[in-house]
């Protein structure tokens, strides 16, 4: 996905909009951080060692991403290098959404805890984005991430059972629709 984004973003000389979407890296990092925290629950020493290694790797990969941008240039280099290196800063949603994913992982067994934690996260996210430039219009066109609270009823109704196996359909649909929206946005504007 990162390579597709990089190619699309650099085809146009001055595109109207850019692609920065790549939820796959965010999901990967949620899995890695959750795995490390699960290890830490059972073996604090080993878990702490993994946390330190993970943090050092993130610092190293951030430096590499910045250097890559200096060497290669072009729009989307941070996202491309960050995706290839699994960098938590240059992922979609950054560290906040990795934190949200880990929070959801550890509260998945208790729906009330999940609903409470998710609501608090959404409120904090809303306040942080609304502090600088609050406007009613901005709520719908710029700082619209608060609308994610609308997914809470669906999470609350989830019965914990695996649904129909449409996994591969969504693996295809996600990149195709992102690229299609990119082309539509750049052709229309």
C-alpha cells in the first residue's frame, strides 16, 4: 500500500490531494505492541527488554526515515520509509491510533470497559483537535475524526464470533478504493 501511495503521489506534478492512507502498518504495530505487552504480563523482565528494544528501534527507524527524505525527496517518502520500517510515527493515525488499538485489544473482553475507554479516547481526541480552531463548519470538514464515536454501537453489538470470510475482499477493496478516490479527487479538481 505504501508503494502504491508513493507512486500515485508522485505521478502528478502538483496533485490537489495526496494519499497517506495505509492502515496495514497501523494494524501491524497494534499487533506488535499488544504482543509485547502480553509478554510483559507473564514475564516483566523479558517484556521490559522488548519494550526497550521496540523504543530503540522506533528511534532508529525515525532517524532513517528522516535521512531517507533528505536523500530521495518527493511526497510520501516518510510514509513509504515508515511503512517499510514499521515506524510508529509515520503510520496512519500515528501513535494515537496504535494506542487506541492496543486499548481496544486489552478491553475487548469487557464491553463496558471497551465502551468507556473508547468514549474517553474519542472525547480527548475531539478536545485536542478542537482547541486550536473550533468552528461548526470545521467539525464536519476538517476535524471530523470525532465521528468515530458512531462506531461504538456496532462494537457493542459484536457477539465475538467470526463473521463470513470476506477478509481477502477487504484486502483488495481497501487499496482499490483509496486509489480510486485519489484519481477522482485529482481529476475533478
